[in-house]
């Protein structure tokens, strides 16, 4: 028996996923613009900035897990229309994200060279990356606050203004990139430091837009009076969701950073090719990111409202759609490989590496799309957040990273074989993900 209307399902999916996918695309375009513009300056500038931004990538793992926990609870309480609890959830994520952002800001300002040495040993890369981090660190201080506001806008069905805020900040970031990297309109030519300044200015404006738009009466506001108070029961529910998400995010984020560090230590050509491949991967993943976010909200809304059968049916439908997205992404990566290889200025060796990496990544995309929608969308929407953490512990940290380390530093395998090792985890865990999905532990109401 059909427990939902297909037209209603697809209309809601498109209304939520398209703005989020567009927002994800615009965010990925900043990294693409940095790579393309700095690639026109020098390969070393592009590579240094790509490595330096891994610091923000790790910070984003903390922020993403905190806001995701807020989104899981928020979507269910929004389905229940409990706005007072939503305000308290908003306050909790603001307080937690603020503390994390302050720590990363301090690290970038006072120990940038130490951070860069994690990812590279080339003195030129360390020097350029350190200069970038000292400026970009200011953006790391405020970006988390913006993400809290944008998260609450998404779960309360204000997805479109949320997407416009992020997209506007991205467009501004790209324009400012061109001005400060190349020294246009009378500005000084700052190259890598110009990319950092552009990012910081764009993040300041993004926060201003969040505060201006979300300050209106129809939007959920933080419960400022409770900022330094602790609601024990709600904090316990938040922590129960956040800790597994944090563990999963750190396993995934530090794992991906480890991949970048491993490739960075295989030489400048390998690092440059990997940097470009990572930008392409993030651009192609925008659709599955949008659908995953929509899946978490749609499933969470139904479960929070007590419609468990409909929430279960939504989850099954979304899981099936993820396979179509994955195979389409594979075809797209293969189709654009010749264009990408000749679009950036790379050495002949780096171009050869990039071609091989794109082919390997094409098949990786199947696992990435299926797992993102199923785990980070459907399972998380029902509060089944623990699975992501231990699947990453086994597949990434138990298999992919050890193989890549051994291949790079012990057996001295070819660069492309080491890169293939870094892509094993997503494809290899699909059967395990499907087994977990079919247990339906995620079909539960988290509200009280």
C-alpha cells in the first residue's frame, strides 16, 4: 500500500534539495576558483592554498557534526511544530560552534607553520600556506556562526533564502578573488594572500546577511536568555546525536586530510593533480549532498510528526534514488576528464596523474553518492548516527589509510595505485550500508 503521494514526495524533494545542491555547488566553486586563478599564477601557489585549506576542512568537520546534530533534532521538532525547543537547540549549537571556531582561529594565527608542516615538507609550500592561514584564520572565526543560522533556516523550510545568502557570498568571494589575486581595479597583487583576504571579506558579509534576514519575526531566533544555561534533557539528547556524528566527521575529515597529506608527500606533481581532482570531486558531489540534506529533513519531519510508515517509505525511495545519482556522476566525471586535464596549467607528469585520478574517481563516485544519501541523509534523519562512525573506523582507518601509507612509504607503489587506495572505503562498504539500512533502526521518533 502506497503511504505517500509520489507528486508530493518529488515536489518536496526538489524544493529542499535543489537550493541546497545549488548552495553546495556555489561553495565548491570557491575552491574551484581558487585553484583555477592560482593555477594561472603558479602551480606552487595553487598547491599551497589547496593544502592550507585542509585546516578549514578539519574545522568544518566539527562544525558540520554540531550543526547536523541540531538539524536532526530540529527537523523532528519542526515536524512536531515545537518552536520553543527549536530556539533552545539553536542556542546549543551556537554556543558549541563558537568554542570550536575560537580554537581554530587561534591555531591559524599563532601556529600556521606548524599546521602546514602536517601537509607538506616543501619550504615554499609551507611559507605560502602559512601566509594564507594568518589571513584566512579570521574567516574561520566567524563562518561557524553563519552555518548555525543557515542550518536553522534549512530545517524550518526557509531553504531558498539560505541558498541565496550562501550563493551571494560565494559570488562575492570569486569576484574578490580575481581582484586581490591578480591585483585588479588598483588593488595590490596578493596572489595566495589575496585568496585568503577575499574569503575573509565574503564570510563577514555572509554573517551580516544571516543576521539581517534571520532577524525577522518569521524566523526561529536563538534563546539568548538561555545562552549560559543548560537544559539537561535537551543537552543530553543533543550530545547523544552529536558525539557519534563528531566521531564520524573526525574519522572522515582527518582521514581525507591524511589522504591529502600522503599525496602531498609523494611530490609536487602528485599534490597538484590531487588538488585539482579534489575540486572536481566536490563539484560533482553537490547533487548527492543536496539530496542527502533533503533526505534528512524529509525523513526527520515525518518521523517527528509520528508518521513512521511514511518516513520509512521516504527513506527507501531516497536510498533507491542514490544509485541513479551515483551512476550518473560516474558518467559525468568520465565525460569531463579531457576538458579538466587541459583546463589548468600543470606539468606533463601532473597531467598524467590527473587523468588517472579522474578515471579512478569516476568509479569512487558510485559509493560516495549511495553512502552520502543513505548514511548522512536517511539514517541520520532517524537518529541512527553511530553507524557512520564505526563504518569509517573499519573501512577508512582499518583498510584504506593503512594501505595508502604502506603503498606510499614502505612499498613505494606508483602514485595512481596509492590514490586508488584512498578511494577504496566508499565503494567497499556499500553492502554493509545496505545491510544496516534494512534493519530499519532509523525509523524512530526522537522528540519528547
